[in-house]
C-alpha cells in the first residue's frame, strides 16, 4: 500500500527575512554597489582625513590653525568640497536611509550576531547623517568664516563645546557612530565586492574593521577633549577677535561676544 505524503502547507511559520540582492533586478544592484563604494571612497577617506585633521587640535591652537590653513588653501578647495564631500555624503546618506526604510528589521526573529551588526550599521548611519548635517551647518555656514580666518577654527570648536551644553556630547555620539559605521563598513564592503572570501577571511576582516573603528573612536574622543579643555600652556585666548566678524563673508549665526 503506497504511503501518501501530505503536501506542504502554503503558510510557513518561519518569518520572512530581508531578501538578498540579486544582479539584474532593475537599477537597485547598481545603486547599492555605488552606495557601498561611496562609503569607502570618498566618504570614508574624508572621515579619516577629518579625524586626523582634528587630532592636530591635541597639539594646541597653533597646530590646528596650520592644518586648517593648509586645507582651506588647497587649489579649487570649494570644488573639492562640493563634489568630493557634499554630493557623495548626500548620496550615501539619503540612499542609506532609503535602504533602511525598505528593509525589514528581523533581529527579534533571527537574533544572530551578524544580523545585529547589520542592524547597528543601518541605525548608526542614520545618526551619523543627522549629525553631519548639523556639524556642517554650524562649522561651515554660520559664524566666523574659516576660509577667511582659519586662525578662528580652534576657537570656533571650543565655543561650540563650551556654550552649547549638548554640543560636546553630540560630537562624541557622532564620532563613535561614524567610526563604527566606517570600520564595520570596511568589512561589509570587502564581503559585498568579493575582496575577501571564506569564513576565516571574512572573520579576520570583520575583526580588523572593528579594531579600526575602536582606534578612530579613541582618536576622535581625545581630540574632542582637547578642544573642550585646552591646556594652560597653550595660551589659548577664549575671547574672539573683532576682525573675524567684520569681513564681507561674515555669515549668519555670529555668536555673542
């Protein structure tokens, strides 16, 4: 007597996860690859430069002024700023929010380490993007114009940290989340682009990415404390110079003196 096999039920009790990206599905494959690439070059490269430049603040106002003077005096600095920083960051941030919005948070159904890491990557990106908008607006488009007065750069950061109660802590959060997003993003980039294969290789790159993130966190936090609490031997003057606010490039939001 032949045994009968019951057909599978149409409904599954296993929750559906985020579907993998497949080549040829419209333009999403291309946009996601560009999103992944832009996170390393140029956005990631800019993050490294920015954290290293800020680290000059640990040597005092004069060292930081020299670094800002160098950056603002680069040929076609504004063009580099717009096409090498602003546009890539806007694309990476906006498309990152789109990916987060379209994705499905299933860490409760699949509480694996990799799933938690991926979820943390998405949410950290949103926090970083929000902070970048604020930080860019304050440092670039309000108050003293640093292209005209790079010697005001250290004072401007000090002023923000010491006159706006939440600014210093927001910076710490921004640095920590940016460092994590970039460090773990290195691992995701290498895995997605097939640069590293195999479980052992991926594990090593993942650990390396986390170590890079921790190193950048330490660098950013040390710089933040240097700006907030200048050493007495630096001879830092907390009083702004009048000429900083008397040029034709003076912008909105000039702080009270």
